[in-house]
């Protein structure tokens, strides 16, 4: 069955009105911040249900196991549409450089307990934390946001930016601050580009709010926000990196939501082998196919979820073994004990039978899994990007080797 296209809209109040499709921005070394310009020349769009599902399913796969709950994300955007609030997506080239932007998201463990370390009789009110964080930030700055930006690609946090935009009557920008999902606040392309994270608005499900006016650096911001998440039962809503669009674009992976939509469309195309469809959509690498040897083993520690997954090979990978280590997101992968792929490149797990991305830490014994690898956005492969998000940051004494150095491209079955 064919999937209907999103409704197309002409340029609105925020539009620059240019008719030519953007060619993709580059960093100061001339490296493209996007893999491919998937925009197809489209401009501001109101996203229908199919488009939203494709975006979030694709973002969940590109989230490398993290990025929040896909089911929760779908619920959030569905609620906004049912309330009559349109969800719009704006291309970066059509938004005025003077438009204010903020990045709303959830921060915390993948498997929060929901319990606070103190007694309180205040009834929690879920799903408004990110909106409250943005409003807190707006109050402090004395400025109204014109667009929201996703902090990362993931079923939950990409949806958070879309939902908050709808709640505020704004479009979301077709961009994000990572090109994948990431565990720590300093793991962002904003950080690599030198864009300040503060001031930051923070809110929890009880309505507690805070402003962090200044921080020494993003590492301090990570420690402070993570502590608030733990004290709030596992997560908080955050709004950070406020700034004019023209100032923050150098730190964005642009048109990544449109790329996610393409990936999600491939996953949902039941007329094709799901692995082949995703490889074609992403120009990625088939790293491994196998069966989960056991349930995922994990632990929550210091506001993060750590764990490992083990696969036994099937088909062309019969007799081989694959191991993936994650800190919220998949960070390291080994084939038969040898390092295969490391962050910042992407290690994505897909359930072949259900055609659903595998989110951490929920892998179960017996699941039929395809492991797909993708190169990170070029900005991550700079020396500053690798230092911030390469294997040595996580304590592994190995150097980052780009995925294409170890695998043929494309490696379709």
C-alpha cells in the first residue's frame, strides 16, 4: 500500500521564500553537516499522521537504542493533533536568521524508577515538562521562541520538539543537535561547534522549575541536570541552546528529520525485505544478522542505563558472535571479540520480524536482529568531535576508525 505524502504548505511568516533547494551547510573544514540533502526542495509542511510515524520510526532507529520511547513519542504527537494543534516542519533555509530557537528534550535514565528520593504529596503531571522548560527559559530571556529544534534523533526526544512546537503554535526546524541519539549533554554538535548550552530552563513532572544562567562548560551542565533528573524520579524536561537561528546553524545537523522520514518509510514498506530497504535508504552497512542469545543485561547508575547485548549469527553470519555495549545509546560493537564499530558512528538494531527498532534496554532472548551501521555526521569526525564522543571518552583504549574503513560500502545482502 502506498503511503500518502505530507500536506505541503507554501512559505509562511518565517519563510525566506527562496525557491531553490538548499545544497547543505558545511563546517569550516568544508565538511557537510548532513549526509545527504533529503529535503527535495520542500518547504514548510504540516505533518500528517503518516509523516509523523515515518519520522519517529526512522528517528528511533537512528537513535541507536536511545532517544526515548517511540510509543510515548507517538502518543505525544497524536495528542497534539487530536487537540487541533498542527505540527509543522520548517526547512532551515526558510527561517529568518533572527528567529529565536530553543532545544527542548527529556533528560534521564532509559528505565526510570519514577520514584523520588523524598516524600511529597504533590501529584505529578506528566508530559508537560518540556513545554514548561521552554516557557521558563522564555520568561528568563524576555524573548519568545520562533521555532524549536530537536536535541537528537530518537522516538521520544524528536517527538518532544515537535509536540512543544505544536503547543506553542510554532514550527519545528528540520534539524537536530546530534544526527543520532547521545547519552550526555556535552555529546552534541552544538558543543563541537562551540555554541553555549546556557542559559537553560529545567522542569519536572511536579512543576518544579529552575534556570541555570551560566555553566563553566557542558560537562558541568550534564552533572547538574543529571542530578536534577535523579531527584525528580528519573527524568526532567530541559530547554537549552537558546539563540538566533543564524547563530546556531553551524551546530546543527540539518534536514535530519526529513532523513528520518525516509528511513521510517523504508522500515514501514512491508513489500520489501526490511534490512535491504533500510540499507538502500541510508546507504548504510549490514554489520551482522543474528538471534539475541539472552535478555539484555543492564543497570541504572548515576542517571544512565548501562548494559550489553549478545547476538549469535545466522545466515551469512552463522557461527559468529556480536556484542554491543551501551550507555543509554549503543556506543561500542565487537565481532568475534574484535572492535567493529564505535561512536560517534551509528550502531542500529532492528527487529527483522516485527520491523521495529530495538530500544535499550529491552532486547529479549530469541529476537531476530539485523545490525545496521551508519557513518556519523561529518562534524563528529573532526578532532573535537572524536575527542568528545569517541571510544576513549567512554574509557575504551582504542582509536576511532570510521566505519567505511572496516566495511565495504554499500554492503547490501
